[in-house]
C-alpha cells in the first residue's frame, strides 16, 4: 500500500497552532500590508475591527508554516514506521480563501486540514491531487480562516516531478 | 457621480512592480515557508524549480503590498481632483489563487488588476462588491501569479462599515 493509498477521505488532522503577537503582526504588516489597523493599536481601536489585527495574508502565511512543519513531522513518523513517506509536489492552486474573523494579538490559531478529495492526475503519471479543507480556529473555537488547498502528491514511489505548471 | 459609479468594468490598472531579491525570498521563507528550494540556492538548483525561488505566499503578500500602495496613490489623486476617493472595506475572500511559474531572485513582477465585476451588496446598504482579476507578470512577460480578488467598496459616501463577516 503506497502513502497515497493510505490517505483516508474525510480524515481531519491538526496541522499546528500559532500564538500571534503584536510585534509579529505589525512587522508583517509593515512589509506587506501597511494598513493602519494592522500597524497600530490606536488605529485598530478606531477601525471596524476594534483593535490591532493581523493581515489576512499573514494568517495565510502562518497556515503555510504550520503545514510545512506538519509535513516534516509526518515524514519523520512514516520513516520511523518503516513506510515510504507521502511525497508532495507543487500546488496547482488554492480556492475560496476567506478571513471569517479578525486575528488579534494574543490569539492562538489552530489550523486543521480535512481531506475532501483525492484523485490520480490524468496528465501526470505517478502523481495525484489531494484537496484539503484547511481551517483556522481561535482559542474561543471561532473559525477565523478557511481555504481549499490543492496539492500534488506522488501516487508511486518513483514518480518524477519536474513540473511547475498545472495539471 | 460617486467613486463606485466611476469604476469601469473591464478596466485594467497597473498596481505596482516589485523586484524580488534572494535575501527577501529567504527571509520570508525562513519565517513562513521553510522548504529547501525557498531557503537555499543549492537546494533550489537540485529541485524541480531549478533554482532558489519565492514562496507562493510571499508573492501573494507582495501583491497585497502593491495593492495597498496603489489604493494610497489613487486616494491622493482623487483628493487632488476634488473627488471623494473610493473607500474600501474588508475582503469577503479571494478565489482561484494560482502560481503559474516560479519567481526567482532578480525577477521583477508587475501586478495588474482588471475589474471583472461590480455589484451592490444585497445585505449591506451603502456597500458594493468589486471583483478584480489580479495578475503578476515577470520581466519576460510570463504570467507567474493569478488570483480573483473580491473587495467591499462603499457605494455611498456616508456608508457605515462596522462589519467583518461576509455579505
């Protein structure tokens, strides 16, 4: 049974959790999203968000970090079990990126991924496409972030993957 | 005529251009996407990308920065013309995020936005939703990045906007 065959449809995994700090929020915003409510507590308090909050692209980037760390841990675990780890290729894209509530300093966001689809690629022998409903939830249990992630994964151990374009 | 009324369907605007450096690419990746081909030239050369390249989320974040700067310039220009500037609210989400080619150090990516839809919100009086086909193109004219952006914009000058959830 390959790593691709072992992926269970409907399975939800915790990818990781991250505590957002004011310093990290403002540093990201200064570089990539310098809107007042992402830069300054006072400006945030006067905005519709009611306080300093993270750029939505910051939350998305932290989700990616959680996912990369998750893959690293899963790869190690598979090796320890004597299995060939699931091998990831590029992403053919992400859909339905949504910021459902603001992320404030002190919030801990837990990211999860649910396997909603897996299929073999029609044009890339040895590769498949995995679809994950990826979600971020704050410490109150409120959904704050959602995106549908599509990822190339190897279906055969020796799959060659010198591609960067879409399926 | 309001700023919302002045938005022309089909209009494409240049949002801005950005030169990606190796230092910026590896700094973003170390924080948010620590995969070897985003961190190290040698690892990039041995990867399917053929060289160090930017995290897709880095490219997306740089697009956001270009967009924020564009809005700042547009707001200033409107004021100088004696017009009320278009006022932006939160985003109800982004769709179809795609990384079409790698972004390498030394690449200059030009971001554009084409207005593909505008409509009045059914549930938010005084607000509308603008849809932009947002694209990134490298110095060779190759598309490298695409996303469909949805943005709340005020349709009336005095619109109140204390909302963060979706339409």
